[in-house]
């Protein structure tokens, strides 16, 4: 599926959603956070999935997360962007647990994949779910233990847990980071009971902010984001594994955060004021046109009989 270009980079040869092998160039984006390197984003000719290629191999990707600014993995309150982000996170946490409750009424067991420092998982636990969390980053796992008393599992656990173990699986801005995408979605399908719900929030590559900032859109976030999702490819990815699309919900605050980062990367004068204005514009647009929100939460329902056996 891939061939290694250099020691640390691999070229994606076939689409993880449709196995198509023809790609057309879409844009070039810069890694503003860590390496300053430029990465290509291409579009699958068959299904339209946007993906980053060449991309760091799995063993090299951790080097691209080595930034104090990578706040998805830290609880640092330094800097105004981080402070605003932490404030927004409080609201978002409430919204996430509310959304799960509404989407999967009566659900008892919840798996959160890519739990980071465990903020959502802890909130889900407080809401009464029997919780399990998986997180590849060892430092984040330690923070989750220290701050919430959570024991998060290594991603290998995904393949050793019994089939149909969970009523709900959640992925909050995680899907776009997964190297073995098809295999991992297959594993989610095995772990979800028939009728169970999967909730996946991802940046929206067809959002207003994506077209406004073009290659400077902060949510390309290359090379950490390996895929850049829109509705049709994401529907097909899950349909391939017996999970049918139910609905998509907009994430209203993401536009402000992405506007802040995008203006900061542009070195705009008055970047904070500017991003408050553009963020407001994206917010209003996403209220009027929910499919143009900066990020969307996709909800899928597992159909058919439980798939048994190891993946
Ligand atoms: Zn494809």
C-alpha cells in the first residue's frame, strides 16, 4: 500500500477508502508547528479523499508532535491562544457528552480512541458510562493518570478486546491521525455491538475557513493530519465496515480556533483581532450552512450481525 521514500517518509500508493491508485495534486501546505517542511496534499481520483503524501512513517511521526504548542496533548495555560482554547474546551466537553447521550440513548459502555490527556473520557465517566480509553502517546497517558486517575491503554489493545464490547466509540479529532486507517476502522466495527454508535469529529476540508485560507488553513496541520475529510469519502470509509452514516453535526467553535492559528501562521498584524472577526464570520456561516462548519462530527450506526474473531 505504501513505499518508503526515505527512511522516514512513505508515499501513499493506494487510497485507504476506495483502493484507487490515481491521485491528482490538490495543494501544498507547510508544517508551521514543528518542521517548517512542505507536504503535498493529493485528491483520490475515484472517491475524492484528500491525503498527505509522502507522509512520515509511523515510527517517525512522533518527531512531528514535539511542540509545546501542540495543545491537544497538553494542558498548558501559557499564551492567550492556549487560554482561550482551554476555555472553549470546557464548553466543548459539555457539548460532546451531550451529543453522545442524545445520539446513543441507553448506552453503557464507551470506548474513546485517541483520548489524549483524558479530559473527555473523564467527563464521560462522570456521566455514568463504563469507560475505556486508548492513547498512543505515553506522555499523554501519564498526564491522564495524574490528572484524572485514568489508566489509558496502548493502541494494541484494540485488537485484543472481545468483539461487540462497546455501545459507543468516540474519536475526537483523531481519525485524521491514524496511519492504518482501514485496519483501525475494521477493528472499531468488530468492537461495536450491532446497533452501536460511532462518533467521529474531524476538520472539514470543504468548510468556509478551508477555502478562505487555502493552503494557509491551519487545519491541514501536515504532516500530523494524514487525511483531510469531506462527507462522501468519510461515509464510504465506514460503510466499507458495516457502519452506516446517520448524520453530521457542526462544531461551532473550531472556526475561531482555526482562524486564530491561521492568522498567527500568516504573521498578520493584529492577528488576534483579525481572527476574532474571521472566526465570527465562519461561525455565522456554519450556523446558516452547517455543512460549511470548520469541523464536523459524523455519526455512524453499526448494522448487521456482530463480527467475531480477531482482526
Ligand atoms: Zn479513494
